[in-house]
């Protein structure tokens, strides 16, 4: 939200629409204040409710923003809005105040046109499926302990906790991302962004800087990601 304008990032699935819309209304935002919908890839858990949003926002000038490689799929969800590509807006959305959201491509993590969105004003990086989790036990915020950053087995918790979030995070990336190379490249792009908070679409919000750095290093070196886990890692020898 910026002044009397708002955008929604990855608005959600069709069955989740009433819950998502109620939460938006509870913040005091009128649907007509939403002038753009941003989709960081084209999965139904992000895009399924596009037509519901178009209906309730009811603005002829509503735009849908995504990478052009996503838009060829997103157009099948949309009924009425203009689709705008990241290239057409120089990878940034600018509010009337001048505040910007910047978009960074993370190709094949996990879709060809996947990207993340950075709000420099708050330091929040919306990471979509990156840093997500299957999350058997869910908290809105996730904080690891200092012992977690030394752990390699994730079996017996040195912090005395009854649930370790790491196995669910790592298994999510192995199953959802396309390859170790794609995931490593995506994390390298994210490490260049001065984010103070990561807000994945699944899983928990991560705001501790040591946790962010630790998760980046673990994910960059993760083995058996995507196709690598099926036929082995890429080799050009
Ligand atoms: Fe996805
Ligand atoms: Fe997802």
C-alpha cells in the first residue's frame, strides 16, 4: 500500500479468494484502490482468483504485471485486464509518490518467467516459491537459533526444539525447483538485493539477517534439486 494506491502480489487461488479478500478489506483498503496485480509466475495457487479480483476491483485501467513468458499462460486466467510485461516497464512498478517495486528474474526457479519483487522502502523481498516450505508445522515468522546454523543432520535439535523447519524447506526446493543450477543462480541474484525480510508464498517470513544468509548458503549448495535428483547433475564434459 502506498498512499491511496495498492497492488496485490500473487493474489492466490480461487478457493482462497474469500479469505484473501477479507484480509485485504480488514486493512482498510477498498478494492477500487488496487491498480495492479503482480504475478511472479503462473501457477494456479497464485493466479486462480484473477477473475475474482478483476470482478471486485472493477477498474478498466487495472493492469496485470508479469514476465512475458508467464503472460502467455496468465492470459487464460484473466478476463478483462491489460497484461503488461516486465520488459515493458523496465522491471519496475512506480506508485504516484515515486516509490518503486523492482523485479528480478529467477529463471527456472521454478518457471521460465519466475521473478521476485523488492520494495526498497521497507526492505521486503517477495520471493514467491523461493524460501518456501512444505511446512508440516507452520509459524508466520520463522527464526532459527545459532545452533541451527551449525547443524548438518536436522535430526536431533541442539536448540531443544520439537520441530526443525529445515527438512521441509529443503525437500520443497528439491521437488519444486527445476535444477541445482537454476536454484543456485536464483539465490545468487537474491544475495545482491539488500533485503531485510523475505516473504515466501509458502512457509514462513524470514527477517533475521543471519538466517537469510544461512538459508542462502544452504540452498545454493543443495544437491538433487529437480531434474538433478532424477538423472543426476548437469555435466558438460
Ligand atoms: Fe509455483
Ligand atoms: Fe507456490
